[in-house]
C-alpha cells in the first residue's frame, strides 16, 4: 500500500500573470523539493485525467459551467473577480485538478493505495456552487466528497480545511448535508469575510486571531475538531491542505511552522486510522511562500507515506 501523488505539467500552464501569488512555481518548487529529499521515490505517481462534465454537475450547475466556458479567452486574460484570472489554459488545468481528486477517491476507495495527495492547481475551496473567486474555479474537495458519497455509497465523509483563508465555497456547497462533517481553521477576520458564523450543524469553524501562537492554534483546533471528528466516525477523510498559515507566508498573519503541519497531519491520520481504514485524500489549496510551501507539503507527504 502506498501514497498516490497526482501531478500534471499542464496544471503549471495556468498563469494569472506576473507577481500573482497563485503561480506555476508553487508546483514546480514542490516537485523539485521532493526530488531533493528523495521522498518522490516513496510515492506512487499518477497523471490525473480531466474531470467529466457529469462529475462536475454533481456540485456545479450547468449554467455556471457554461459561464466559465464562455469566459475562457483564446488569448490574454479575463478576470472573473479582482483576484482570479482565466487564460487559455485555465479550464484545462482546473479540470485536471478536479479530475485528480475524483481519481484519488477512486484509488483510495478501491484499496489501490492507502491515501493520496493531489498536487495540482488551481485550488478549489473558494469556488462556491455558482461562483468563482479566490483563485478557484471548481471546488475540488466538494467534488471529491460527492464522488465518495454518490459513486462509492459512503454514508459519512469528513472534510478538514486548514488553509489560512476560510473555505467559503466548500461551506456554500456542503452546508446542511448531514453526510459530511466539515471542520476548518482560518484567520479571522480575514478574506473571504463570509460564512464565518456556523450556518449548519455539520460546519465546525475554528476562527484564529492574527498573530496567534502556534501552541494556541493547536489548542483551539484540537478542542474544536477532534471530538467532533471522532464522534462522526468518517469513512473517508478529505483534506483541503492550505499551507499559507506558515509564519513566512506573505498572504496571512499566523505563526505556524512545518512541525505544526506535521501535527495536523498526525491528528488526521489518527482519525482516519480509527474510523476510515486509513483512507485520506488530501488536495493542495493555498501556500505562497515557495520554500515554506515545499517544506510543509513534504512533511505532510512524509507522514502520509508511512501509513501502512
């Protein structure tokens, strides 16, 4: 049993412009660091395929998909919001990122691998059911959850989002769905300034003040999440893995370090071991300091790859 690592060169063709933080180098730096540390040898590398239209429709309505199709330019860039740009290769990359999540769920659920990490972009957790924003077009983790529930007929799926920005899109999509427990931590008050106050019983928010110490972060998250996750007994754990809470990250004001991401990963591995036959699918969200991102992802993968 191994850890599947999903990556595709075409995800680096999506480029929102010079100086944009969600840049192709996020992926290339991770890949280079995995090679330097030789961790790449311990992973089962998979090239994702594009998600199908029918699979996208499990989360996003046809009118929204058509809107994105019509907006994609043949050259140059078109902005869907002040932070989010489309260019000719954008939707191809987005379909590969979403497709990787679908394939990862299928491989984990069929016991081909123990767990999986989808190292793709654009990210997804800000994409609402009918709205792109925050660098996101399709909600990758919500699509993974629906695949697990509708195709693999699971009864309980957990989504855990530790990105420094709240996954408003995921909340918009899964809020009120009792088959899903979503636990998230995020800096507050902060972008996207929505969906902070719990709107449904299946949404567990852990807002974190700017400049919170790493120790206080750990205490807050453990108190908010752990018992809820254990009581829920998820059959699959999905992770929106955003590493932009790192103290070096330019996009936020938290003080996490690589060891804190190791701690988060260990906690979620423990939950998956107790209830989900070790099944985890993790997908890359934020993380914009390239060195900190690569080191944090590698620590996350190092632990996932030692689960047997």
